[in-house]
C-alpha cells in the first residue's frame, strides 16, 4: 500500500493557497494532487466552487488555515 504524504493527505480539505508571483492568498478546497500540479475549488467570491488546475510552478506555498486567516477573509468579504 502506498503511503500518502502532504499534500496528498490534504485532498478534500480547505487550504490557504498562495500562487507564485503574488503575496495574496486564497481559501480553496484541494481536490486533486499529481505530479503535474494540483486542482482546487474556490471557497469564496464570484468563482466559488469553480474548479481550477495549476501546475506546481504556479504554487508558491499552501497550508491548512489558522483562525486568523479565516478572520481576515471574513473581514475582507464583509
């Protein structure tokens, strides 16, 4: 049996994702991870639920959200 590692273990979870070239982050739900990149769905905004694929070269970092992240997002979206 293949051992699952991060980020594969995060599939199905909400994450904070920062794309390369920006300091802005987004709250997303990780849908799939493979050797080419990852697929996620937006959690908020006009594109909520929209599925997006990005190659690994477009990902700066990602991690599970902390309460401060969710508070900042709530304050931003009203």
